[in-house]
């Protein structure tokens, strides 16, 4: 089985593979003569797909998805629901999480304490430039823009609906730009500080990008997720989820 740190597929594709393999296994069992009541097949599908996800070391919320999806599908078949309900639910999930599913980065929100301590890491240089790589709903950018009207801030987000929320949230601030797209397309050499609140998956590649592109004297800040094998120069605990902290590397 692939390991979590060297997984070749995005979690979304692995999750689909788990469901498909569990279904094919149960289909083979039914062909061989296994008989179960309808709810028994649903429970078996949920259990087998979750077990495969556990073996592939998918994050915990994917395991919950495996457990609930077959049961929710079975429940929906017993109700006379219009087709637009399923299409609407799928579209909403795609708008909120679509970019993150393929990039292996879920949607996180920084706490107020994290935003305030991030502001304390901004250089005092007038006209400084800051980029939020995966800005989500735009909370840190809106906070920094209020405190530092002289700063030039850029947020990049790959999921459409969070990007729209961040754009609306920062719209009154003329010193903020929000861009829909991939963080990998953003050159980092012009920024005084690059901030990211992502996941363990992209950190090695992102660190390599920061180290090759950011100029001496700039700062790279990661919320909660470490760079493997590269101890930060500064660690600042923040309120919120257990273990939350800002890690700072001076370039």
C-alpha cells in the first residue's frame, strides 16, 4: 500500500478507488452466494471502503466519508427526493472543496490569535509585500490589510467559492488582491513574507519553491505544518486547535 508521505494519487482518487474496490468485492461475494439484507450490504460497503481507506492511510475525515456515503445513499433511495438535491449538493461541495481535493489541501481558517501574531511578524518596511498561499476565506489578509494600509497583499486560492468569499471580504481594502488559481504559479521573489496554512502534503515542495525563489531577508511562515528536516528559526504558539503554531523561517 502507498504510504501517506509518498502517496502517488490525490486523496479524492484514492477515496473513489476504495469505494469501487469495496463494491467489486461485495459483488464477487454476492456472485459466490453471499446473501445479506439490503441494510447489510450498505453496512458492508461502508465498512470495507473505510477499511481500505485506513489501509491507505487516508485522513480521518475521509474515513468518516466512507462510512456515511453508502448509508446516505441507501437512505436517499427510500425518499422521494428531486434530482436537483443531489446535483446541488455535489456542486456546492465542488465549489467549496474542489481545488483542495486535488491539491490535497483542506479548507482551514486561522484563529484571531493566529492573525494577530502573524501581523507581528510583518517587517516594518513601508510598502512591504505579503502573499497568502491558499488564502481560503481571506481572514488573515483582511486583518493585515486593516493594520497595514501601506502593505501590498496578494491571496491565492484554488477553490472557487472560498476565493469569492475572500474577494468580497477584502473588497473594501484597496491594498489586497485575490486571485483564483494555483499557488504553484505565483513567483515568490518579490514578497517580503509568504504565509501558508495548507497540509503536510505540499510542504516539501513548497519549501523548495520558497528557498529557490524568495530573496535573502524575507520570511516564510507556515501555520501548524512543518517542513520535513528543516527546523524553523522561530515557533510561536497560537490559540485554536491543539498544536496550532506559526513556524518562521528567515530566508
